[in-house]
């Protein structure tokens, strides 16, 4: 097996570990369909369910080497910037590096240099003509695109009805789709029509994408805002809106009642279900110079999840943050993302994020000068820097295993002044 195939297999195994869906040999078509959509949501690159099945079916035979774009999507899904970024993070033995260097040296020896000045001049002229021609046609394509794609009324409260306008009549391909940015909402574009409407029922900050030949050629920002906090049950990236309840007293907190879980019956996958609390709105403050503090817990009731977890996700205008905590022994499920910085419990020791999350805990994230600090019950447990700005906060998502509960959410500016608070006390 060549090293490239070894790394590909390792990447595929990491995806299995991340999904926690069991042995990939037992996956059904529905698993590959869900994985295809999740990979697109993470990378904006389409990998068909058929290709994914082929990847896993050929894992033992080592016969199928996919295109680089497919590898990029797989790497992005497990938290890397690209396939090259993934490869650079993998340890390589000295022998492999030495063999690679010998190959490069032998290749250089076989390069034939032009033997005369006229021959060299002809080569230079040919290369110049080729480059100028490529630039001409590239600039012509940029200045005169063969498609149009835009939208009206992309910001508002849910339900948000957005009209997308397009003209793809001059596109030669027949593989033209619009993905509305919320998982399964794919639309096959007709060249005979020029508009389509889509209603965003659930709050979301996302991008609608025009996709030609599996490539995203243009994105449109959509900001469907919530009316305060909303709750739901999620499983395998499906979202089921449910009503929440407020427990008054000290503390007062928000939670999903047992009867709401039971009302979903067999629809949900109880081996992978969570409570989700979310708010989507313009907070008018950048996450790059602020702090957020929450108090919450997970709950084993109404779920068969073996590894309990809680997560806080802050969606900025340009990037996002994800902070995970899990029960002891479940470190492989951990994923910490802070803009362009990412680290996984599969590859790193993150024992400070293993906690008894069935009890109430305070989680605080502070950011100063592009350095993020994570606090757990007022104790700093992790610090990481990043380079790409997160931007103004547009959404806060909080999830917990089973019937989780959320006591409060507080947002502070750079001077530690309170700029937003929800105490969930019914007032």
C-alpha cells in the first residue's frame, strides 16, 4: 500500500470515529446520504453518496484513488484546511523522507535542458504565448460570466421567504444545483426558468450556493433570524423544533420537557440525540473582542448516547467557534475549533475537556488580541491563538446530550461590561 493510500484510509477512519455511527461496513445508503450532506455543509464540496460508498468499499483493496478535490473535502470535514494540510500533520518516517528526496534528485537529473540559445528562445516565446492566452481567456470569463445568481430579502425573521434569481441558459453543463444552506434543501436548476423561492422555517445564518459540476461557483448570504431563543432535538444533523419549559426558582433554567421528547417517538435516533438551544440575531458585537459565559448541564434521560457531551458554538460573520466537553473516556469525540485553529481528541490529548457534565458547570470563553482562553468553573484550562477574524456574532448554538438544561447566557465586551444576558427566568 502506498503512503498516500495509507493516509487516505486513516482519514476515512477518522471520519468514522467522528460520526460515531458504528462500523462503516454496516452503513446503509442513508448513512452515506447523510455523510454526503454533512461534508458539503463543512467544505462546500460535493461528494456523492456513491463515491463515499466506493471509498469505504475499496478501503481494503487500495484500488481507488479519488480526485484531489474529494480528498480536500474529506480533510476539511475532520478539521483541516485541505488535503495537503492533513498530510503535513501526519508523522513520516526518516526512510520515507529520504526516499522522497532521492526520487526528487533523480527526477532533477533526468530533466533535459535546452542545448542551444535558439532552442531556449523558442521555448520562452512558446511559454509566453501560452500564459498570455490563458490570462486572456481567464479575464474574459471573469468579466463576462456565463451565469447570474442573486437573491432578494435575504435578511429577516423566520419564516423567511427568499427569492433566488438565476440565469444559467448559457452554461453547457446539465449538473446545476442550488443548495439553500440548510442540509437537505437541494434544488435542480432548470435552464428554462429563472427563479425559485425557498422558505427558511428554522433560524439560521448560512449561505445559499450555486453549484455547477460539483463546484460552488457563487454564494449568497442568508440571515434568517429567530424570535428570541428556540429549542429543538437534533439527531444525525436533523433538527426537530420542540417547545421548551422554564424551571423557576434558584436557579431558573430552560429545558426540553420529557413529553416533547416522547412526542417524537421513533422518528429520532436515540443513540445520537441532543437538546439544542439556539438564537440567531445581530448581537452588534465582534467575537474577536468579547467574552461569553454560560451555565449548563447534560442529561442521560431520553437518550442512548454512550458518550455524553455538551457544546457551545458561536457563529461569527466570517468564522466560528466550537467548544466541546465530554464525559471521561470519550476524548475521541472532542473537537475544538477557534476560527482557523482546530484540534481533535483523536490526535491530541485533551483530558481537560473530559468532565462530569451531568452536573451544572460554568463555561466561559474570553478572546483578546486573537487569543482565546477557555475557562471551566472559573479555572483556565486551555488557550489558543488564531489568525482569521471571526467577526460580529450572528448566532449562538448550545447543545447537550439528552434532556440538557441551560441556566443563563451572558455576553461581555472588551471592558467586561455586560452587553447581553438571558437568565431564563420567565421575565
